[in-house]
C-alpha cells in the first residue's frame, strides 16, 4: 500500500532532495548527471529561492512499507496567473520507482493540493518554472543532455500517460556538428560576412568586468523578445542573478555576443561549454578531490550549448539572429569545439527553428510537457 506524506521539517526535505540518489533509479544510467545538492537546497529554501517570491509550493513523498518510492511537488505561479489564467497549476520534481500505483498516488496528491488552490488543470513537469527543468524525455533519453538540462528515467513518460496525462507541448534540442557544418562552411561564412556588411549593427563579445550591466541588458531584452513564446514569463531579478553565477563560473567571453546599434544593446546570444560530462564526476557533491577531477575533465569538452538568446522585436528582420548563430558556430570551431547544442526550443517557435535549418541542425532530444484535468 502506498502512503503519500506532505514534506515537513528538515529531515523530510533532505529525504526529498536525496531521493534520486537513495532510490538508485539512476545507479546504472550513463545519461544521468546528478544535480548539485547545494543548488537543490537553495532551490527549496524560501529565503533564497527565486520561486517563493512568485509562487507557492507543496512537496510530497510516497512510501511503501515505510520506504520512500517517489516524490513530487505541486505549485502555483502567480506570474503565470497574472499573464495567462488562474485555472492552471503545476507539478514538478517528479521522481519515482517504476510503479504505477506509486506514480498515481503522487499525481493524485499534487492534484488534490492544486484543487484546493482553485485549479482545474495540472501541467508539468515544470520544476519550478518554464525556464527551469521542464518535461519528460520522449526522444533521445539514452543520450546525456547538455549543461543546464536534465535526464529522467525513460519510463516516466509511460507512467504519466498511464495516469491520464496527454501532451501539452514539446521542446526540442538541436545539434550542429562540425562535420555536417563543414559541407556548407564556405557558403555560410560568406553569407555571414554579407549580412554583416549590410547592417550597421555592431557585434561585441563579453568583457567580464561588464557582466553586471550585460545581465541587465539580457534580462530586459529576453523579457521583451520572448513575449508571445509558449508559456513565457519574465525573468525576475533573482533569476537574472542566478544566471550571473553560472556565467562567472564557466562563461567563455567569445561565446557571449551582444548586438549594439547607436550604443544601445538590441540583442544577445550566450553559449556555455557543455560541462555535463565533467559534472557527472561530482555526483552532486562538491568534495575538493572531485572538483579537481571536474576541472580536468571540463577542459576536454568539445560541445557548447546556446542557453539563451534574444533580439528586441523592433529590430527583427535584420538577420541579427542568423549572424548570432553563424558567429557562435564559427568561433566555437575556432576555439576547438566540434558540436553546438541549441536548446531548448519550443515546437511552436517556427522562426527560430527555421533559422537553424541552414546550419544542418538536427533534433536529437525532445522534452514533453504534459497536462491533465484536476479531478
């Protein structure tokens, strides 16, 4: 028999956070990269996490015979309510052994809490928001995701669908390989030069001492540029601060490019080296001897991931996004990278997907967000 309990107290929160480790779901899964435990603790700390400024959450653990067999969050996002509707609530941080009864009990507990908040639809996984970890892998689950993305047990899709969830929307990961790009490289390099010659927009790379100002530009442009994209919510100041932390650690200045016109920043693209294979060595823990191994392994990565980009709406149509992609790939190859990951891109963003076609980009992983009525 399954018993679902609301998480209360530091002991249960620790059990919730550590469940992916203690359950051994991913013990023999080479695609899983453990999240950093320190980051997880921050994410669930109401005094430090960005989410508790904009939403409410409840955490649940499922037990069978006193042993934890699954976890889930139920949450509401007040920014979403103001922008879209007051009917939709969310689940996230779902992890479970391959047990339909346990999964059903977790989903039902989340739905019951959301019903008490007046919700009629449960959407997810979103852990916690649309720009965090979203979706279960429905394609490419056997491949390790790039930095900033997560891998889940392949059977989660089956559990969700068995419990009445249907597709809400898909988010794709695209990969540009040097070997494929090389076929078109002379033409694309000439195309990039021709596009740059036709515009008076200047393209500048990141100077790290300007990081604070640049992040303000990123926040402003992103919030405007992504308006109308599926589920878009503006980045909060605390989310922007989180991005600063990531960039300080692993950003490569040549791969953070900003477009300026008349001294005004009008667009940007930021790519990071894919350190996920190195992060896997940490196992979620920042022990000094593991950090040394991480640093050595991180130098070996041959892939970059474009994590965020945007162009102010009034400057679209000038091929700025095309120049961004071409410069990123060219500079990445020059720096020794052989693959460029562009993700996540929602299936309804036809403009961005279209911009990737000339680069011989191929989708290699798809994350699906699900939904079902709140009974």
